[in-house]
């Protein structure tokens, strides 16, 4: 449903009322809920959830609506999905979680919402990245601080042996280094 993608709330409401398939997906597996969350369209997402949209459906890359919301930094969509009991721990084929998406892109509000919802801070991607490693590697100091305050392990290593501290130091991300 392109109405969700383009934030056409009234059109979306009309389509749903007329019986539009809330579970329909495009060729890449994107549902209307994913499109709404990817664009940060909270009211459309809420309307779709109310209509029974599957909260943990995955697209062809294994990405859920919650991951799309967190990847784009759309806190209100993420919170709506969390309230709808979205799976915090679902991982893509490469092992990314919603928390990893939020932290690798520096979206501290989404990261905080996930941490408050008790997301696993230590989940690793297939190559060993954790949310803290990616936050430090990319210089996202506020995400790193949120993770550290929540108790994220500072000694987790990637498959190559690198830690969050090593990535922070290599990138010159001074605050990430100081918090360790």
C-alpha cells in the first residue's frame, strides 16, 4: 500500500475500510507496515497495527518493521511497534537486530527505547559486531553511552579480535574511548 509509504493517512484509512489486504507485500517482501515505519509515518503505522498488520513479518533481507524504524531513527514508530509486542531479538540473516540498526546509525532515541524494552545488548552479527562495537566504530557517542549505562559488555570481540575500544581509538572517537 503506497498510501502508508507516502504518509497518506486518510487514503490508508479508506483502503483498509474497503478491505485492502493488510498483509500484502511487494516483490521484496515489504509490507505497508514496513513502508510506514521506514518513512517514520507513525499514524499510518498505528492504523495498520490496529487493522491487524503482522508486526514481525520480514522482508526479503530479513528486516522487520521495527528494524526499518530503528534504521531510520523513527522513535515513535519503534515505540508503537514495541507496544504491539514486536520481537526485539529477531535477527536478519547477517545477524543484525533492531538495536544494532539503531546504534550503527547513531539513533540514540531508538536505542534508548529498545534498551528500556530490555533488548539483548550482547547480540552479535555473524561477524561478531555488537551494538556497542558498531556505535564506537561509527563514532556514535550517545548510543555508546546509553549501551554502557545499561551494562553492555566492553570486552566483546569481533571474529578478528577487535573490541569497541579498539574501533573507537582507531576512528579518533575520543568520547567513546573515555567512557571505557
